[in-house]
C-alpha cells in the first residue's frame, strides 16, 4: 500500500496545494484559452485551483449575477469547478485619488494606469479573499495588485506576461482620440516593468518575449513556458475553408488585409470567418464587411469545433507580437494551413518548414496557394492525426508537456514557501 501511495503522490506533486489563479475577465481570445490550459494543468497535478476573473470595467463586483451573465455564459468551461470574480465598484471611481492618479492619465491614453488602478480597487469574492494559498499564478502584469493581495506576502507569485503589453497599448492608442499630451510607450512600459518586479518568477509564452524581458529585467528569474493550448479536433473533416479570429487590433488588421488584398484574387473560393472579429471589421472596414458579410459567422462557442469540419485553415496574419494562440490551435487540428510567416512568430525554425504548412509572403502568393489548396482532396481524420503539424503541437504545446514543465517550475517555489 505504501508503494501505491508513493506512485500516486509522485504523479500528483501539487496534491493538497491551493493555487489562486487570477486572469482578466475575457473570453473568445488567446488569453482565455491559455488560462483554461493553466487551470486544467494545476488540477491534473493535484492542486485545488481558485480561478479569479477580474474585470477592468466599473461596477463588475462579485455577487451581481446579472452584470456577469454575459461573461459567465461565454465561459462555460469554467463551470467545471468553482469560479470567482472581482471588479471595482462605481463608488471607487469617485475617490479623488482615482480621478487624479488614474482617470486623468487615462484620458491621455494611459492604458497601463487604468488597468492597474481598477485591479487595485477590485472587490473580490469573499471566499477567495478569505482563503490561504500556497501559490498565486497571475496572468498579465496589470492584475499584480490582486495577486499581491492574495499572496499576503507569503505565497510565491508566478506571473505569465502574455507578451509585452505596452506594445499592445501603443497599437490600441494609434486610433483613439486621447487628449494631448498623449502618454508615451515608455511611460506605460515603466509601469509594466515595475508591476512585474513584484513576482517571484516571470513566465513567457515565446522566445521573442522571453529575450525582451530578460534584457529589461535581468535581476528577475525568467522561464520560457509555452502555453498548454487545448487541441482542436482532428476530424471528422469536411469542406470548410476557415479563418478563426477574435476582435483584437492585430486580428482585425489581418482580416481586413485578407478581404482587401487576397480574397479578390481567389475568385470562386468561399471562406468561413469564425469569431467576434466581425465587429472590428464592420467598424473599421464597412465596405469590405458588406461585400463579404455572408462569410462571417460571428462569435462561436467552441473555436475547436470550427476546425473539425474544415479542409483548410487560413492564417493571414500581418501584425501582432508574441505567440499566436490561434496558430497553435490550427496546428493541433492537423488540417492543412496557409499562413504568412508572421503567423508563426515566436516558434522555432522547424515551424517554417513543416509539411502541411504553405507559407505566403505576399497577397498574390496567399491567393495562389488558397486556390490550389481549395482544389486538392481534403485530408481525412487519420491523415490529420498523423500530420507533422499535430506532432509539432504535441511536442511543444500539449497538456502533458505543459504539466511536466509546470511541475518542475513550481517545485522550488513551493519548497521555499514551506
């Protein structure tokens, strides 16, 4: 019996441990898929997980089921265990310190200060506030105020950086009518780095991001940890040509480029565009949206299911930084891909020469590859399971790989805190 007990304990090294996992109250995006992988990994390793969704919008305090309904309905995967919430009250917005230190910089474009300010004032679910934790896993620097609160200076904090956020904020600000003088990239980066200094270990999703933060914060501990991305189905297959994208700046720009530059050169081809990117395209490129409105499916509950009936997946990425989670998901399905080199950013050189991935540097190349692939026979389920892209995913982004690496990284942190 002792031998059996030892085997079970070794296979669940976090058994008996409590982990608070803070994440933005987002859905239908890459960050959400990463968070789901984190939760599943901790539970597989035996930990009790407390996922805490933090909203950056005012009024999203715990206990208001009606105000959280849209998020809750859009994240049914979180119903597999207890879920918790956090957000700042409307009353907190009236604090003179909030008006001068947070709101005033924000109307000049300071995306970092508003997110940090809302997290600092977040009211948390009473159960999660009262619990003691062995480890806090924080997603995004701007939730570090919540992570520090839950840590109480005792539990170690691991921070998943999810790319260099100041870069994303600068992109968002390019089209926003902020009051002058506009906040600078450097000012937002300084806040990002300062918040990150409060973590015991910084986790990075790709090599590019890891190199950048190691140079800027050489005194901190860093680790490159590819995210556990849930696999998309490898079948049964079908005739759909699909493009999956959520409504963020990079995705909207990429879809607009595809509709303007590629689609007109691929006559006779029909594409299904899944995800809430339709809202961004409609706002920024109304003519292209009107021309291809029938292609847009809108938000889908299960992006993976889109790949199940696909014959081909498109990744017309022209902007963005860090690892592309939608690229990882597409690879896991084993379906043939047409991609720009930008879609494979953050991956190693092997990804650029994988069988089943057609790289296209220009709109003409992309359209030509699309027309040719649309005429080719669709791969069946067995071929997709045995594909090079699926093997690449299994070796780097599967749950088993993530769990193994996560256990290795948490062991010294937990030993220090014991």
